[in-house]
């Protein structure tokens, strides 16, 4: 027992002393970190990813910079991407500027070249945390058009412009911090949903605890019950109407991809999506 305790202590010390790094042989799609610069109410996002996919694993990495006016931030949309487990999904937010331009943020494990994702390894400081700031034709099409067996749901979030701006700026604070100070990804504590929940604190002030905060496949149901999503339909109908896979496949590389996947979605004013 003493020997076991000593060995456990050595492993624990090694685990706790292991430091995250931004200097590794990264996979090309996560090699370049995004960051934001500010000039008054203007925010320039640098290194917005927009990969040109041929298959899920065969793609050309592309990035661009774009300047947005904070005052024109008028919407937040929530993505849930179910890869078959149902109760555990990938979550993303997309920020809309006058319902004309959108930028999505996907919080992920940053993988090294040749490295796959393992949930088990995700508990033990094997991956750094990264925020992929991307064109929707990248992070959405990857999941709807190229990966097999994934179902993407898109929901318009209710709220006021000030809250949207606060959430966006909170995201940018973490994005800029990670550029200089890397952090570990953790499959339970520091993942796509726990981070999203931290950034969207105003929406969770009335939620002391709910099991759906962990089983994030039901996060849309929780948000619906709290009035954060459109409630004009029963939840089961809203969920069915929010599947965007077929729309994304039809839109594919269309420059109006973001508008087309939102066409007809509950809670979105159709007049705002006109070209």
C-alpha cells in the first residue's frame, strides 16, 4: 500500500506539473491561432478559418481577417451537433451581424499532427484548448456535408443586443488570452459546453443546477424551457424543424450559405434574411 501510494503520488505530481504549450507540431487546421484587435466599436478578427474541403480529412487550410462593427451584432445562434450518442453532442455559437455576416466559434481540443481525439485522453492533459473562429462554410459544412452520421441543429437564441455583445466580448477575451497563455482542454471541465456556459452566464443565472448541463445533448431542451429559444412550437417540433443537414448540402459552397441554412427556421424573421 505504501509503494502504491508513492507511485500514485509521483504520477499525480507529474500530471500536475505538466504545462500546456502553443509550440507543438499541430495539425494544419488548428496550427494558426485566432485573435482580435479593437479600434473603438470596430473589432477585427484575425485568422478566421475557412478550409476548402474535398473530404473530411483532405482539405486546404485558408484564413482571412475581417472587421465587424459591434453595434451591428444582432443575433446569436446555437448549434448542437449530434454524432450518434444523443446525450453528448458538440456545441458551437455563431454571431450574426445584421443577419448578413456570421462568424462561428467552435471550442475544441487542439490536436497535434497525426493525433486523433480520445475522450479518455481528454481527461488527462493530453490536448490543449483552442477556439476555432471560423466561417460557417467551414465548421458547419464539415459536420453536415463531409462527416458521416452527424446531425446538426441550429437554433436562434433570444436576447437583447447588449447581452449578445457581452457574450461576444467574453469569447474574444478568452481567444486573445489563449494566444499568449495556453490552457489544457478537459473532457469534463473545460470543453465545448462548459466553456460556452461560462461565456453565456447571463442565460444561466436562474439555473442553480440541472443534469442537462452535463448531458449537453439536452441543452436545447433546457434552453427552451428557460425561454431562451423560440417557443412558438412544441419543443419536439422545434427540434425537428431545426435540423439543417439537407439545407447545408443544398447550399454547399454558395456564398449565401449562412442565409440559406437559416431560411425557414423558427424564431428567425424571414425578411431579415433577404439578399
